[in-house]
């Protein structure tokens, strides 16, 4: 299941974070990072998925 989340995190970072933590602080932070730059959103999403 983590492989699918990581693939989604690369394509759509907020979706990968949502599947991992739901509508929490990390989800909204990831949306902000993705809007500021796509790469920071990906890095944050993969970090959240790999950490748990």
C-alpha cells in the first residue's frame, strides 16, 4: 500500500498525504507547499508517507 501512496504523492502530493493522515495539519501544509512549488510538495508528501 505504501508504494501506491508514494506514486500518488509524486503525481498529486496532497492526495498521498490525505490517504496517510486525513484532513490534518500535514494535509493543509502539503497543499500550501504544493501551491508554492510542486517539488516541495512532493518532498513533504514522501517524507510523511515514509515516516509512518
